């Protein structure tokens, strides 16, 4: 189900006004969404569930949506090597979308450095060979996609 031009324009306006971000988090912070997440990974949307969320969003937005990864040179306050995939997001048009909503490249990287303590975070298209230990069960992604499609506020985008 790809978005029409009208829906894309509506999405762009919502993102600029912050409404999309609030609505996405409102949906993700429901018991139904957390039950899907618990069946998938038992983590959070930012730790363990980011691939599931990105896959569902990629299918929701359709054509032009791509999976991207946030990599880092390591983490502050710990001994760690560079990590090519710290977090998975969906890139749609010029925005990067995760649990916090749609962000510019600069906003996302700044947030990842500040809130996740990443050293020199960077973005790159996701290479699935880099996430062999991460999986996304198709049933979980379909269930989350179905949840997005059930909310008129997102369906009208």
C-alpha cells in the first residue's frame, strides 16, 4: 500500500508540525503494540525492536522507503569497538524514522550521540549481512503494519 501524492504532502506537513511524531508514538505506546514487540524481542522500540519497527514502517510507506542503519565508532563510557549497526531506521524521502518519529539526518545523529552515547554516529543503507544476529519475524512485522493501517490518523497520510 504505497502513499499517494496527496498522502505524501499530508505526511510532510504533519512531520513539519510534529504531529506525525506524536501520533506514531501514541500508537507505539499502546498495549497492543507492546504485545507485538514482546512476542518479537522483548526489548524496546529503541533496543531490540528497531528492526521490527523499521520493517513495518518500510511496508507502510511503500515505494521509496528504505532500511538504513546508524553505525558508530563506539560508545562513550565503555570499551567498545566500532559497530556498523547500532540502530535501524527507515528512510523515507529526506527523513529518517524510528520510535521518536521523523527526523532529519542531523537531528537523528545528534540524538543518537546524546541519548545513546554513540561516538561519531553515522548513517548508511542497511546491509543485512551486518545484522545476522538480528531477525525480524514476518508475522510480527505484518501485525505492526496492520496496527498502523487500523489508525485513521496514519491511514490518511
